[in-house]
């Protein structure tokens, strides 16, 4: 899950909106590390997540601060592309660009369905029976690393 809150573009007058990848914990740390080392240049969220949270979709050109599990901004990314497609249209290239080690969309989907069907995600969506299928709309986002904010 990616969540960007706020509407800033990152200029000196306003703070950057935040991007949170997954829930705090080991998965978030893995994803943040992949962003920082350049292997993660894409992400997928459920359109339903944005609707449930009342958030606007990512917009190309907008920069956000990636936060780690301690809620510390560790990187700045810039959205370069956003598409909404049915889950069945996620391809192998997108799966690889997510930087989680999946070489095929099928392997990627298995891992993501486990995440999306988890109790924690169902609770976050307010739907204890939530499931995805081929027609479920997903938000495919591509981004580039702009800045590593870690000290040193």
C-alpha cells in the first residue's frame, strides 16, 4: 500500500506529502530499502484504498517523502506515471519494477493477494470479507528516487 497525504509539491513553503509503503514493520522496511537502492521504481495500490481514505490519486510530477516504520522521512520520490488498470493487466515488467524479487506477474499477484486479503488490510478497508479478482481496479504508479534523506 502506498499512501500519499497532502497536496504539496515540495517547495520551500510547504512540507512534502508523505508516502507510506505497506504497514509499518518488516515489509515496509524491505520496500524502503528497495527504493533507496534503486531496485523499486514502481508500486501498486488498490483503487479502493484511495476511495476508502478519501485521498486523491498520485499525480505525475509530484514529489513525496517516503517514511520508514519509525515515521522518519528517508527519501524523496517523484511520481512519473500513474495508470488504473484491472488487476489482470499487471504485467511482468511492472512486477519486476516493484523490486520485491518477483520475476512474473503471477508470482507478484500471489504475494499481493496474500497482503490484500490479510486481516490487517481488510481492517484498514473496513471490510472483513474483502477479496480481489481479475477485474479489481489497481493503481500502477512509477516513480524515481530524487533524494536519499538518511544522514551521512
